[in-house]
C-alpha cells in the first residue's frame, strides 16, 4: 500500500504543475500578441485601435500571412468599422475597405472586426 503513495503524490504534483504552466503560457502569449499589435500598428490606425480597445474589445490575432499581404489585427467582439471611421474622423490613407475592415493603404495595415 505504501508503494502507491509516492506515485499518487507525483501524479497530483504533475497535474498541478501542468495547469500552472498552461496558464502561464496563455498569459505570456496574450501579452506578446498585444505587444506585437501595439508595436506594429501604423500611426494612422493607432487612434482607432486604442478607441476600439477602450470600448472593451480585445485583440484576438495579429499576423501577416505573406510579405505581400497587409498586417492583420483581428479584434473581438466585432465592431462597426464605418462607425469608428466616422466617429474618429479618420482620413486618407485610412478607409473602410470593401471587406468591411479599417485599412491603411500607405502602411499596409488593417483592423479586422471579424475575430
């Protein structure tokens, strides 16, 4: 009976360590994602991103699928790009594209409301 107790303690400690490591990595990933978005968003879209985040949205994905494609910053919950554009009185080079995203054609960057 005493042989199984160290194994049981080891399994419980391993399960607790697994939960802690997964939580730590999730927080680290979210912090890196937010930092990447704030560092790489263009100056033209920075006010829009700050406005959207102040409304309670969060960044869900940041990335560039190919060097010839724009940097995409996905935000959730969805927002209305036209309303943000009008509210902040954004102007060229920012516009609402036909895909319904806020897009900066000068810096090749977009804020996508579809998480």
